[in-house]
């Protein structure tokens, strides 16, 4: 038996209703690790150029990693890939929880989904036996209701990944969700799943992952428990969740406020992780085998906003997009918005940011009550925000249907300068980390193959003058050792963005949590990441080999996008980022310049070995051992 991985990938042809099992060779797993690198092996070969993302020709892959299911923190991750209906390029999305590990226990490392079923079905995988079953009775139900029905139908401890009513109602930024609160979000993968008439995937099994060196893995795991309280970043994450950064980002002027016009929000205190812990936090939840327990579970039983703990609690991004983006300082309101998104399985970043965009359009007179159906859609109007949110997830009004396609498509319909209010890259709304101050993040937002993403590279403060030896020593393991001035976008800062992007890319192939493993502040650094991978798989891995997997994934992504017509013209940031921030605080007056971003992109392409238009070359693909992908480059 192999160590780490199971050795089986399930292929599902929904059109024919046929299930087959592939057993790849060990070299296949070592080459890709799993996740999105492995998914691209199938997608790039099988999805035809120009394919409709919502057509049966789109291929969806769901891949765990070679360490998923091992008894150590941060390994229970799942990557979903397909052509994105939001960008028309590659879609990429990660989630955690217990579904990824349980997929391995049910007997498979991943699933490749093709075609479209003639009727709603769900996929059940029980102890290695896959079966397609009728899902008509699951349609039109909230995610928690579907969980309850399938637990009763299959197994009380089955893990269930589903699309929700948001996708059934045509919301473009719909997600796939497990546990009713762990999302594969951002790139419309829930909408793709719905387009295939695949309602859910339920998994349960008793198979366990073999480990090559259990003693070393156990020692590493125990050490993680010991060192967690001494790591300030990790201790804060454990106690207060991702919301721990609300106050910090506000202090340094990087909390996007009123649709990214300001960097500080006067109402940040009620949205903080500390306030959540004092008031509505019910418990801390976790993912399989993880000691960090960063997931929030909130409960509100009194007042107008009653929140069910089964739907988790708001993360930092949600507190940003439904809170500071919209000028709303009510934690109960934001928690209610989070619950609605979880009930309908829609992406909180895209949804909240789209509503904030509409609020700015209303405040500027670009749209009026004729477009809003009489709603006074102003910043700070919590009642209006929740009303529009409900219209979006139910697609019950013209406004809801339009905003359910995202802000970029709405701006094209409204015109009249609405594009000046956008915060989108490749159609995807930007997360709550401000590239005007974190300038290497501006570069990564622009060049990232699936749109602006805050978890595709390390953030600037960890490579700026004054960082401590702890973080600098970790960065040296990936070849970085020269911290740069604050707010700079030097060639060395570009290299920092690129090399940490490569490391993050590797983690999204090995399927490792970026709060547990990473190049700086996390529980385990690069060397421990390598140690863990070796202990589980038994492979004599090197840091260079890990980084090569990251480069491989990025090159396959860019090759797919190049074939679909993407190039430098698409690696661009919204106009708003080049206008000075208003308000108060340390970033007031900050703005990016076109010259610095253009120069950074040019240097980034050179580091990656791509053409001036951002396209991989045959030589670069060969260098990274994916020369087979060259036939998919445009002529």
C-alpha cells in the first residue's frame, strides 16, 4: 500500500451515469501532490477551448492531497477546479473541515466529474463503493436541511459536500459547502456543480491513511501543540479566529471601508474577534485532527437577528465585506448575513462586496430607487443590506438577479460610471486586504490566474524592514532574506511575491492549510512542512521539489488561461486602486501608480519564465516537467 495517498481516483460520467476507478502510478502523485496541480492534469486535456463553463463539456475535479487524512494539523483540505463562470478562465477553490479526510477514508484521493445528468442526482461513496442516487427530494432545501436528510439516509457521520439554493437560483458566485459552513468559494464552483445536476457528494468510510514514519509525524504533531501558545499570530488565531485581524488592519489603515474608499472604519470595534468572543461566540470548531481550532461558532437567541450555530460564524473576510465595506458596525447583522450565505451556499466575499458596490453606485447617483425597487441602499443601512442579500440568494427581484451575477456584470448594465466603483480582478471581487498598502499583494491580485486572492502569497509586512528573526529565518528557507522598505514594490518585493506565491501554490496542490503551514507566521514553517511531507509519504523530498510542484501548478493555470485568450491585458487592477484613499489614518492619500504595477508585472513574468504577455513558453513548461501542456498554448 502507498503511504499518504490511497491510489485511487473516481471518474464520474454524469451524462452516461457511469462510474470508473483509475489507479495512477506513484510518479503521478509525486509529480502533482494532489489538489489543483493534479486537477489540471485532467482539465487542461479535456475541457475544449471556448467551452461554456456551465455546459456539460466543462470538467470539474475535486482533489485531496498526498497527506490528507494523516493525524496532524492542517492537512484536511480539498481543492475544486473547473472553468470558472465568473472569469471564463480557470476556477480554483479550497475548503477544509472533515470532508477531505473522509473522502480518503471512503477510498479515494479525488473525483473527476464530467458531463451533465438528465436529472438531479447525488454521489454516495460508502467504504469504497460509489453510487449515483436520485436527488429530487433534496432540491429547494437549505444546506442544513440537506445535511440532515442525507445523514438520515446514508450515515449519521457521513460528510456532505453540496451546492445550495443560491446555485439553483442562478447566483454566479455560488459555492460548494460542507458542514453547512466550510466553503469552496470565490470562483463559482457551486454554480458549475449545479449546472451538472449534481446536488451533493456524501462520503463515509473506515479506511485509514498509511504513514511512512509515524514516530516523526507524532513528534511533529506534539511539538505543534507545545509551540502554538508561544506564537503570537497563531495564539490570536486560535482564540479569536480570523477576526483577530479586524482591529490590527484598522490600526494600520488596511481595513477596506465603504467599498474600498477608506482604510479605516470607525465602527471596527463591534466587528472584532475580541468582541465576538465576549458576546456571541458559542464555541471554537476545528478541522480533522487540527489543534488550532480557528473556526468560529456563534449563536444569537434574542433580538431581531437569531443566528443558528450550525452555520458557524463570520470570518474576517465576511466581517469586512458585509461590515466595513458596507459601513455596517452591527455584529449581529453581519452574523445574520453570514448565516444566509451559508444557508444558500453563496460566497460571502463576492456577495458582500457586490452589495457595497451597489451602495456606492446609489450614493453617487449612478442608480436610484428605480433600480433598487425603492430601497434606500446607502452605506450603513443594515436593513437595506439584508433585504438586498435576500433578493440575491433567492433571485426574487430584478435587482437580486442582476447583483447575483456579480458587480462587474452589474456595472456593464448600469453604465454611467459604475465601473469606477468596481473592486474586481478577472470578474472576482477583491478580498479585505488593501493592495494600496500591501503593494506586492497588488501584483499578486493582478497576475493571479483566478482573480484577486489574499491566500495566494504572503503579505508585505512579513518582508518589510523591522520583521523579527523568527519570520526572516523561515523566509530564508525559500531563498528570501532581504526585507524591503514599507509600502515598496521593488524588484526584491516582486521576488518575494513570486516566491511566496510558488510556496502557496505548492500548498494548494499538497492541500495544506495556509494557517498551519507557510513561509512565515504559521504554526509550521517551510522546513517543518518538508519534514511532515517526508514523514507521511516516505519520499526523499527536497525544498526544491516542493517549490517545483508550486511552479508546475502556476504554469498549468496560465497555460489554460492563455488558451482561453487571457494575457497581460487581463492582469489589471480596478481603477479605484489608482485613486487616493480618503478618510483618516496612516494610509489616507495612498494610491497605486500604473507605472509601478506595470514594472512589477514585467519583472514577475521574467521571474516566471513567461513571455512579455504573460504566457508560459514551451521551454518553461519543459523545465517544470509539464511539456505535455505546450500543445494547449495558443499558436
